[in-house]
C-alpha cells in the first residue's frame, strides 16, 4: 500500500489491533459496486457489505448524486426547534416501511446512539405513564448494542464490558444467550433447540416483579457475536411475556433492518412486532452516518402531554436528522424499492446457505450458522492462541485472495451484498476455502 507509514501513527483505530495493523496496513481508498480498491490499484471483493452497512453496494450512482446535490443545497440546519425538509420526508418514508403500528421516528447518527436513545425513550415512556418504578433493563448475553454506556450495559460481549465493569448502568439483567453448539451445530437457518430460553424472562419477572422492568432489548438475530439466529418461537415468546407484564420489547435491528433478512425489517421476517426498533447502517446504505429509533404510537403518544410549549423529551443530537444523511437515506429507500433489493436478498438466501454449509467438513470448523444474508463459520481456537486462526484467515484473504472478510476471533462472518452476483459469491467462498485449507 502506498499510504505513508508516517501518516498512520496518529490514527488510533477502532476495534483494531493497532500495532499489528500498522506493521502491515490494509488501506482502502476507493470503492465501486461490490469491490474496493487500494491506493496502488488492487481490487478486492467485499464479502461483508462494508460493515453490514452497504447492502446495495458501494458508491451507487443514485445515492452519490443525492448526497452531492443535497450538500450543495442545504449542508446543515439547526436540528432543535427547526428542521429540514429531508428529515421530515425520511421519517415518513421509513415509518411507512416499518411494521404496522410503528409510526414515529427519532433520528440519531449511529447504532450506538439509537440504542441509548431507545433505552431513554423506554424509561421516559413508563415515567410519563406514572410507572417511573419500571427502571430495570434486560439485555442478553452475547448481545451487541453498540459501545455507549447504555448499549454497553445491556450488551453481553465480555471484552466490550470488561474494563468498564465498574461504570455499567445499575439495574440491568441479562437473558442467557441462545448459542448451543452441542445441540444445534450446523443448523440450517433457525436452530431447533432452545426456545425454552425465552422463559429466562419469566424468571427475571418473578425475581424483580415484572412491574419493575422497563424494557427488554435483543437483536432478532445476534450479529457481532457471530450470527446467532433465534430458535423458532423464541421471539414470539419474548413478545408474549412482555405483553403479560407491560414491558416494552425493543428489537435492535441495526443489522437486521433494510433487507438483510430478505424483508424490510427483521420484525417482518419473524412476524413479531416490537414496541421500539433501533436501526442505523442500511438506513443510508452506510454512505453517511445515520441511525433511527422507530416507535409505536402508544410510546410516542405517552410523551405528548403536558403544556404543548414544553420540550417532551430532553434528548437529541446536533446532527439528528442531518439533511445530507437524510438525502442519502431517501435515495437508499428509492433504490431498495426500485431495484427490488429485498426480493433479491431473499432470492440469494438458499445459495448463501449452501455455500456456507459446504464448510461443514472443513478442518477446524465446529459450526456453521446462517439466517437471511447473515452467516458465520466458527473455527475451533488454536491451542493457547484464541483468535489466531480467524486473524490469519482475514489477512490471508486480504493479501492472497483479494477478499475482505470479517472475523470476530475465530468466527468468520459473512454479510454478502443484498444484490450479490451468484458467481461472485461462489468465487468468494472458493477463495475462503483455499485460505482455510492453508491454515493450521
Ligand atoms: N446494535 C447492533 C445490533 C449492531 O450490530 C450497533 C448496535 C452499534 O452501531 P454503531 O453504528 O454505533 O457501530 C451495532 C453495530 C461486527 C460488527 O463485526 C457489528 C457492528 C459494528 C461493528 C462490527 O459484527 N454492529
Ligand atoms: N459536548 C459539548 C461541549 C457540546 O456542546 C455538545 C453539543 O452541543 C456535545 C458534547 C454533544 O454533541 P452531539 O450533539 O453532536 O452529540
């Protein structure tokens, strides 16, 4: 790569082994469609749609044009007590795409901000209804809800929490995770066993009394922890228990929304409607940072009381509903609809599942999991060196096969484009196979 090493030192990279990276930097400077390019013109195939973000592909002309036009017309305007036309339009558009009953949209700038916003909305909702005692929040082990204090507290990925353990929110409990390799290894789609784990919520209601619990937050399919689809009936059961106890159900759809599961939202795919949905990533196809929290009428309406000249929720970001981000969002919605992106995603699911499961007999592989266009190949860790195999696979794919893949420790994750070309998807997995063949 031609980027001068001296330029690199100032940059403290997120979720990256900085020293290892800087010894051998992997720097992208361009992208088009399904490929990245480096400074020196090397073309790489992207197997992860950015970071689960860019399902339509990179630099889609329609989104690029919308952003260019918007930035020249209205670059920014105050977001509190004034707004811009594009934010209004996007809120309307996204809520129309959302499940029935989810009719209001609060903008943020990322998934992490969406999650912290959703948790605050949940607490405010109960308080507005005179149930301020409902303050407990329930997450799930292995959940990822971003890195801000609220999302980290309800999250369940140990290294993300470990060094901040004294600063986590009080009053948070976790359901057990549903990953059960012993019983469910190599399941295609939803795993058979584990629906009973939803009863953990009943146990927590019995312990604290359900009337003290504000909200439960789960990813419909856990993403970051290595693609953990729910057992059939699990999400339905969470919904039932929440209804019985007056608890809000939050689906964190930062990954699942906008076609990743072949439907507009994960909620559609599972036929379960939560009270609040958090999104980001695919909202703008990753082009401009933006997130959104979508809420039911009942939640919004609970805030709309008291003197009408008073702010109803003392919360918001300088860049909430940013006009350039909203323009990127609107163009993304156009492309999703005009190009039938969600239908394309659904049509690719079987091929993707078959390709992933062809790794079942590969050495080191102990599980393969998939649902929609989310997939993972889990390798056993090398003795005394957890994460080494996954890290080597990532680097070998990059350097030897011109393929960008994502690994979380020894789990390889795949998030193909929603409009992937079948032959390119096949070739990319053939390359991954060559790499895994070469890893001890
Ligand atoms: N919730 C969920 C369900 C996510 O997947 C976030 C919240 C946080 O979003 P921001 O925009 O603040 O990063 C996410 C983000 C991975 C990976 O390797 C996944 C995410 C981010 C980085 C890596 O799976 N998801
Ligand atoms: N810190 C300071 C000093 C600020 O003035 C602001 C916003 O005005 C923030 C943090 C929050 O920034 P944002 O609204 O971009 O999240």
